[in-house]
C-alpha cells in the first residue's frame, strides 16, 4: 500500500512517498506528482519511507521527465533506501533524474540549479 503526504515550503513542494508503489498504486503516485508539479516549479520527492517500487511506479517518474524539462521545472528525489536506489540505477534513471541522499543535499542542489 502506498502512503502519500505533502507539505509546501516557500521555495519548494515536498512530496512524501512511502510504503509500496506497484501497478495499482502507481495511479495515486501519478496523481500526486501531477498535483505537486502543478503547484510549484520546484518539487522534492521524499522516498525515505518507500520500501518497494515496481516498474509501473518507475514509469510514472519516467513519464514526467520530458514535461519537467519542457516546463523548466525542478524535480529532485532524495532519501532512497539502497534497495530502491538499485532499481533506479539498474534502469539508468539515476542518470536521467537528480537523486540526492539527504533532504539537506536536495535543498542545496535546488538552490544551485
């Protein structure tokens, strides 16, 4: 089961994803990501509590890459467990997306971008 929460700061929108993202819950992730990107040009995605992500969940992130670039938005993912990061790495998403280890690093990267 996916857990989704969010909070808005002055300079960014933080989307917090936890639990498991599979084919059925990836629709919820897509909706939440759409809302986040519509509400702020800078989005931090907190995956500290994400235990599992399927290819459908990864597809949600991939489907937004072109729009993020075209709309000049910033999306930074942080806090992945090693097993979740490995899935992103195997598919090469670590080369296509900005992934940081901590929230502090993500905020610094946001300021530098």
